[in-house]
C-alpha cells in the first residue's frame, strides 16, 4: 500500500540527509577547514535536504532552494559532501510534476553557472574538466528526461484508470437500462396476459349470471353453469401457463433467458376459441403462405391479436370480429376488426393500444387503431426477412 505524501516526502528527505551526512563525515577525515565554515556547511546541508519535504507541493521553489544551497556550499566547504543529490532529486521532481520548462531552465542555469565558474579559473586549477562538464550536462538532461517520462507514465496510467472507470460506469448504466427494459417487457407481458384472461373470465361469468338470472329450467341452468365454469377453467389454465412461462426466468439469477416465447401465432386457434366462448363470433382469415417467424416477432404478433380481442370483448359491445393475417414477401400484416360501437372520437388512447404500437415499432413496423364505418379496426405491419431458399426447410427458431 502506497504511503501518503505527508509521510513519503519527509521520509525521502530524511534518507537523503542520512546519505549526505554519512558521506560528509567520511570526507571530514581527509579535509580540514575552519569551524565556522563547517557549521555553515552543515546548515546548508540541513536547508537543502529539509527543503525536499515540500518537493511535491512546491517543486520549483524547492529546486531553486537546493540549487542555491549547492551554489554556496561547494565553493565554501572543503569537505565536498554529496549535497548535489538533493538538487538532482528536486530537479527530477520538478519535471515529474509537469513543470518541464522550469526544469529545463534550472538545468541550463546550473550548467552555465558551472561552466562560467570553471572558465574563470586558470587551466591548471580547474576542478571540473571538459569531459566532466559534458558528463554533467548529460546527467542533467537525463534527470529532466526521466522526470518527463515519469510524468507521461503517470498521465497515461491516470487516463487508463479513468477509461476503466468510465467503462465501468457505462456498463452499470447499460445494466440498469437493460433491467429497466426487462421490467417494462415483463410488465407489458403481464398486462396482456392478465388483461386478456381476466376480461374473458369476467365476460364469461357475466354472461352465465345473466342467463341464470332468467331462471331457466334446472337442466338448462346446470348446462349453462357447467359451460361457464369450463370456459373459466380453460381461460385461467391458459393464463397460468403463460404466467409461468413469462416469470420462469426470474426464478434463478443464473438461469439463461428463454430462447422461445411462451406464445405465438401457432396458438392463435386456441386464442380465438377462448374469445368465442364469451359469445363473440370470431372469424379468421389467412392470405399468403405463412413462414416461420423469429420467436420475439412471433410473440409480438400474437400479443397484438390478443390485446385487440381483449379490447373487443371488454369495450366494443360487438357481436363479431375478424382476425386477418396477410403474409407478404417480407412482412406480415394483421387486421383485427369488429362490428361494435367503436372508440370515443375525443377519448385518450389506451395503454393497450400504446403497448401494441410499441411492439410493432420495436421490429420496424407500425400500428394504427381507428374507428371505421360499422366498428373499430387495428392494422399492424410487422416486417421480417423472408427465407432465401424456399426449398430448404428452415429449422425451428431460425429467422424467417
């Protein structure tokens, strides 16, 4: 675990002070100087090394302080301790903290100051020859370059971290969106299943009660009750089947999503029969050659017919209805028409019609619901991809 800056920087400063102190004490055995110079030299060492405690908060200022300390220390002291380590670390930190121009300027000033100072000495009394001066230039350039490289590396790692965080946030947003869409899908399915089944049960029960209210003969009353109960049983059984299929995926978190819908146009005869059990005369008509539909599209077509028949039995006060399927080359057209009283012209659009329209739009189709002379009509267009090779049998679940 990385230490905080308030602990790391003083620790580095203490380590540098320890190295400089040990080195200077060893050098003191080989070089003698007045006590005043020794005391001043140690003060400069403390100032130069102590400034490193603030090297990340004030990198340029610390580099200037350490450079000035070295500029005074080396001409003054005869012990020549390695105080230059403090300036090297401060120069590197200046570049690593993004102050590249300041680091280059300090390195150039240092090199010019040393060069001009050595030029002023006689050839035999120079402390740094040309080779050492060139090595010093390379050393300063290396410190700045390494600091700049570290800065780029930190920036790259930060960018990678931010991208990872952004990707994680995007993934969470997509997961929330998927969960919301799934909840809406399940709510729409439950609306269609329960609305249809309960409406049929209500109509069937109401019709039976109406006939029994006329007090028919016992045999006729018994037959009426038996037929009504049987219709209610069949409708509720089908509703329970569809509910189990719709909610089954929620039982286990690691369960794979179902690949086939719980209902489809293959169950259209049963749907028509249940609607007819309410006393509605439902006719079906199929034009064209039916083709296998993708499971989601097959379910959408079934739900549109189911919701339309539910609206007919609940609101239309109709005697008959027509369910027409027109199979085209690349689309399926649905038409559900009744002979009821139609919808109020100025009434709001119901949630059932909005749900059917959303189903159609989800597959690139469209749906319209409007009054027509003598009743109400729902028209839906559902595009699909027709098989390219009619002679080859399509496997179950392949898109048509």
